């Protein structure tokens, strides 16, 4: 049985800062800053905002900052320490606009990308680590949301869906975070998310769920 | 004693008879202070000068090179039984650039009073009668105006007047037979009158005029024997205001502060390629009754080559029984006075253009950008100067702006044509091409020539402005413009890239997916060998080395190194972008983002740390992996990548630098 998440949060507001590892169970790793390698985490270690915590199966880690704010990351998850903070809604909206900035205003006459794209089968093996890490990050983002860091969770999830494309194909996960956007009252952003998810909706049931969600938000907009 | 007695009696008779003098008015016009020739607001159409410097000697409105004017009119005596007609005025004007010269001959600008005793005097067999004739006339006038621009002009007019008084006197010869004869005593006054005036176009719809009245009076000889009958030449000021209420409706108001005013309202409509202007002027004159003493309906048609106007001057009070006025007050104005009769005037102006009439003129030109010779396309895509030009015609015209900067151009440069509506102002933008054949080693100030052309072979207007030409290494500080330096010395970069990639072909080709990434690695490692960092050689302005210069000098600052390495990558077919990190203290840092060509699923091929790359969507909607690279860090590719990634992640992603404009990405393509 997986370890149940237990989160202790005294304060609603946590700023990205150093955390001290209070307890470690199982294999927990940290990817420091911009390093390639990961290293095992031990009790008493200091984790910085650029660090990424990764837990394996049947593992968890308990962190605490100097103000006594705690966070427990359960098994098979990953979260950046910088996400362990309460973001403002405005910051989230600002962060979401980055999507537009990331589009390259490319000259149409430019020589097209010459990269060779491999097949899924060929890619599967070499990118196993990447796929696993992506899913762990989604798990971690969900725990952020459940811990009250909804804005951070949304941001972490969106980044993960994009950087780890395999995770973006999970309808349930995508819907979960889109609902978070909707629940924050970001109507237009949520409709945009639902529309994006509709591209991966395969079953009629999934399509109906999305249709209902979009209709609900639209009704809310009209009534307001 | 007898002589004296007789003489006294005769004088008394003469004076008593004064009240019964027969007035013969051989009238015409002179010394106008207000425009009594059917003038309308010049704001409505600035095609012609309308014969006038009366109300405003500084008025500089004519467009024609040469202009000929004439007024022919009829004068209706108060009884209606006597109609006289004459040529009132002939004028010729010439415009030379900003100078305007005007001459007019006024053959019928005159007024005569003949005062006659009602009875003959008879002594013995001799009989005689007495009369006094007073003639006022304006012979000719000269005017000059200078335009200080499209809004302001200043000028003066000088006119020549003659006054003449002929008085009959009795001569007695007392002898065996008393003989009574008469002789005529003549006295003359000839003088010049000079006035100044100015004209100011406050806006497209308001024009202000100001002129003096009788400012300088220069007497050539003496005075009339009876000064009482001389023209009353009070000094004064005439203030004028024209207001264009709409495209079709305008008002004019001229106020002679001493004695009178003129108020008019005119309506314009276009027909047959010309303008019809109709309206009415009314005037007040202190010396006349009633309060509004004249109404002047006017209708006019004007085209580019001629104008014709017909005016009727109607005095609202009877013209009879004003002799006492003349005896008491004389007259102040030869044209409009208490003795003037109704008139019908036909006024014609003809443009005698011996050269092409200017269709458009500059209002201003502002050089908005200094010239940076290396930023070539900037001056093709963005204007270096912006001007405003006025269409002086009644038709929409196409204006071709042309510029020439000797220091950077081999020939005149045509900028895009601009359409300007009739009598409107349009914005003209001047673009330029920078020649590769010029020397840009030293900064200098050059005189840029700006020309406006229409369909004529010769230019319509021309002006010059100084332009700063920087050296080839000067940069305007905009990171987006660093790309122009990337394109320079491409051959050198090509040679470097080709040689290096050939030398390391096996490393580059080791993985089919990583050709670009591996190319970046080997090119960077080769590029930074023996490279040093040093600041700009000059601090007063931005200085950027060409890639060849950076590689030959083995160093530069962040701009130089980023430009040089971007040049190498671009020539190798690897897309790059400048990343501009702005700081609050104004000191920017530039490094690079490089497209690995990998998609997001392939990230693991180059890193297991997703903070080290940045996804950008290409035009096909696919995400591609771009990696930051610090070009001023020469230790290794990996450490340069890490260093840049950390800075990019912190400032662009975590601190929302991209959204806040603190971090700018400028693609080089």
C-alpha cells in the first residue's frame, strides 16, 4: 500500500526558501540546481529552491523550513523546492502568459528544423527516465494542490505537461489541473485548458465531461 | 478801401454759397483700409491674393509665380441716373521663393469735389463765377512680403497719394472801366503712405492679421492752401481674424480700431473643378450712418488659373446732403466715405505661371534616428526622418519623398509615395539605403537633403537637416539590432564553422539526433580557445565588433562574443536568439539561446535536468528545445550552458522576466 500523504501546514503562506530534511523513508533523491546527477537525501540535509526532490516507490520525505512550515512528499513523486510556496493569483496569471512568449516569431523562409524525429518505439527505451520523472512531477504537483499550493501546482503541472509530453496524454491528470484553474475563477484560462484537453479526449464520456465543463464555465460567464 | 470792401463782400457771398455748393463726385477708390473689393476669407482658398494689401500688407498667400489682377467697376450715383464705369485697379505680382512683390496701378482710385458758388458776380460788364476743386487720388502702390514659414509672414506696403486744391479768386481792375476776372490758385500735397502688416496662421482654421494704418507718411512738398480739406490721416491699427468654421463655412472680421469694422460670412462649394464662394460683408464706419452702413454681397469662382468675383457695395443711407459733413470733417477714406455711391465691381485675377506652381511644401522635417551604418535593414524598415508636407492644391496628390545623405548614399533614395488630400497636411517618412562603398571609420555629421516630388520633373520643395553618421561599429543599444552585426564578415564565420565541423565531424555525427547539439558543442569549444573578455574600447557610446574582429582580436564583451558565436552558428544552420537581460541600473547583459532541433520528448538525450532548457514552439506548433549559452565563460561548453541556464531560469522563468519585459528574446533570422 502506498504511503498516504500527510501534509502539515501551519501557515498558508510559504515562500521559496531553504528547507531542512526532517525525515526520509526509502529512496529519496535530490537533483541539485543545474546538475545532471541526482544524489540521495539524508535527514538533516539542506535543500535550496533550485533543487528537485524525487521519491521512489514506498518512499517519502518530510521537509521543514526555518519558520516551521512542513511539507511531506509521498512516494513516486517529484517536486521542485521553488514550488513549495503560496503564489498569488496574479503571479499565476502572469506565469500563464508565458505560453504566448514561447512561440518563436519565426521567419517563414527559414530553413525548417533539420532534427530527425524517431518513432515512439525507438524513443521509449532511451527516454524511460524522462517519462518516469514526468509522471512523478505530476504526482508532486497534485500533492502541492492538496496542500493548498493550488497556484504552484497548476504552474508545475503545466510545465510538466509541456516538457514531458507523455504526461500530457493522461486525460485524468489534465482534467484535474484544468478543474483547479476553473475553481480559481480563471474562466477564460480554464476554457482554454478544456479545449486543449479535448484534443486528447478519446471516449464519448471524456468528451461529454469536457463539454459539460465548458458549458458550465460559459454559463457562469454569461450570468455574470 | 473800395477794393477791400468789395473783396469782403465777395468772400461772404462765396462762404454763404458754400451750403449750396454743387457737388460733383467723380468717384473712385483709393486708400482702402478695409477690403471693399469683395474679399472673402483667404482661409477658404489661398489661391489668389485678391488685389489686396489694404487690410493686411503682410499677407503672403499667393501661390502663383506671376499674377495679374484687374478690377472693373460701375458707380451708381444716388439719383440712379448717372452711371460711370472705369478700370479701378491693375496689379501685377511676383513670387520668388519666400519673397512676394506686388505693384498696382490705380487709375480710378480718386475722388473729386467741385465746389461752386451758385451765382455769377457781375460788375459793370464783367461777369465771373467762383469755384473750388479738390482732387484726391491714389496713383500706385508697391508691396513686399516675406514668408517665415507656412504660418507667419511679414510685409509692408507703400502707396503714393496726391491731393490738389484749385481755388478761383476774383481779380479787380479798377480804372475807367472796372474789370472783374478770375484766376486759379493751385496748391498740392503729394505724399507716400507706408504701413506694416503681419499674418499668422494660428491653426488650420484660424488666421490672425495685424497691420498699421498711416504709420509712415512722407510728404514730398507742401500742404493744401486750406489744410482743412486735406485727407484726415489718423494713425491706427487694423486687426483681422479669419475663422474657418467648417470646410465650407468661414467668417472674417477686420477691425480698424479707430473708426470702423468689417464682418463677413462666406460659404464655399466646389463645382466644375473650382470653388464657388458666396457671402456677404457688412461694415460699420464712425463717419457714416446708420451703424451698419454698407452691405457687400459677393460671389466668386476660383480655379487654379484664375478667379472672378462680383461684388455689390450698397450704402444703406442716402448719399445726398452731406456737404456740411465735408465742410466740417473732410474725409478719412477716399474709397468709402459719406459721399461714396453704390458700386458694382468685377474683380479678376489670373495666374501667369511662367514656372510650375508649387503643389506641395514642407512644413517640417525631423531626423528621428541617427545613422548606424551596420544596421542596414533598420533604415529600410524604419524611417530615419519624418516630415510633414502640405498639399497646396485643390486635388489629391501623390507625393514622393526623396532623401540624399552624401555620407551613406550613392544616389537619391526614393521613399514610399504618400497621398495627401487637397489643402491637407500629410506625414512623409524618409527611409534610406546604406551603401557598402562608403567609409564608416569615423563619426561625422552630414547634411541630409530632403525633397518632395510630384509628377513634375523638378522637385516641389527641398530642405536640409544635419544627420549624425556613426561608425560601422556603433550600435544603437537595441539588442534586436545586434543581428545586423551577425551578418557581417559571414565569410569569415563560414570558414571557421566549416573548418571546425570538418575537423570534428565524427563527434558531430555520432548521434543522428544530436547533430546540431554536438555542432554547438564543438564550435563553442573551438571558439572560446584563447578567448578573452574585455570591455568596449570606448564608453561614450555602444561599440560592437564584427565577428571577424572578435575572433582576430581573440576577445570582446558580451555583445561582441554573442554576435560572433551567433554568426558562426547561423552560418552552420543553427538557429540562435539573443537574450537581453535588463537590469535596473541600465546595464544589460546579452547571451544566447540556441535551438538544438530536438523536440521535448528528446530532452533526455542532452540533459536530465529540465531547468537547463527552454521550450519554444515553432511555426508548425511543435515545441523545440532551446538551450541558453553564456559566451563570456570560456571554461567549457557544459559550464557555459549551466551558467546561462541558471541565469535564464532565475531571471526569465522564476522572476517572470519574460512577462515583465526584463528579459527579451530576439531571434536572429
